[in-house]
């Protein structure tokens, strides 16, 4: 009787093992999502920072034309933030650093970024600030104006800054302690 019980248990274990191998169980990865922002409503959010909070790595944030009075803190890797039109999608920092990037592989494109910091210290006197933890970011096709420094890369590396129009600043692009940056300047 013990032999039949042992044989039954062994057969059950063998059957369960075979069935487990037959099913290919894989973790489900979430597909990247595009979040929308419109200051007039009718989108996922009315504030860009709220979309950044909701986003996951590899998501995109599409911002419709409008004036957004806010300071942005980007703490998520692989985030793409795109404005509808660089002349009419405006982020106004009211005298503070407008866009603070702390993460890797962040893309910011298609905005007017204005009224940034006015301090002589680049960490608080810039319109767009890439901090030391920001690696391989792309800042492209923006209009940056009215701040002490336009775009500051502070000990961050392998960033691409290209196709931006910078005006009404003491220094257009400020680079501190960064040996590896790709900077594409377009002469006028």
C-alpha cells in the first residue's frame, strides 16, 4: 500500500512538473504610454509636473500649446517631454530654474523656456539645468530666454544640446566639470 501511495505521489509530481514546463510564464511588461497635457483642460493633465509624476520610464509626455507657469523636476529615466510648437508651448519659471533634470536619457524638445533663474550661481541661475545624475540626455529644438544662464550642464555627461535658440542670457550654455558632452552649435 505504501508503494502505491509513493507511486501516486511521484506520478502527480511528474505530471505537475511537466505541466509547469509546458506553459511559458513570462512577466508582463507595460507598454510605454503617452500622457497629454493641456492648460485649457481636455487632456490627461493641466500641469506638466503632474504628468511627470504619473509617467513611468520610457513614457512620453506631449504638451499642447499654452503658457505653463511651473517649475519642472524630472526624476525619471528614459522620459520624453515634447511641446506641440516651440513658439507657442511656453514654460515660464517666474525667476527660478525652469527645468531641473536629475535622470538619464531624458529628452526635452519643442518648448519656449523663459524667465529662468537670475543668480550668478549656475545651479540656481539657469533656465534648463542638467545635474550630475543626468546622463545621455537630449535638449533640442527649444527657445530659451531671459535667465542668467540658458542651459547649464553641471557635472553631467554624454548629453546632446542642439538646435536650441538662446537669447537674453549672460551665457547661453554653461558647462561645469563635464568631459563628455556633444554640443552642436548652429551659427546664424
